[in-house]
C-alpha cells in the first residue's frame, strides 16, 4: 500500500501560473527599489530589499 500526499491547494499548478500576468519588479520600480501600487484608492508600497526580497505594505 502506497501513501499518497494530499493535494497542495495553497500553490497554483503550472498551467495556472502560465496564464497569470507576470511583471518584473525592477521594471515596476524603474530600476530603483520602491514603487507605489494603487488598488481601489488604497496606496501600497512595494519595496525590494537588499537581500532581493519583496515587501508590500499599506
């Protein structure tokens, strides 16, 4: 009898990822390390850290 792992629904499958829009973070920040993103009149700040991680804050 082989054990099967349950489906991981927290991660989209490859086919779904292929259809999602992709945006380069350095293009969004125009080569800098910060950009503002607006959603429904709310402004969020996207920041690229020195370690190359992304932080999105309201």
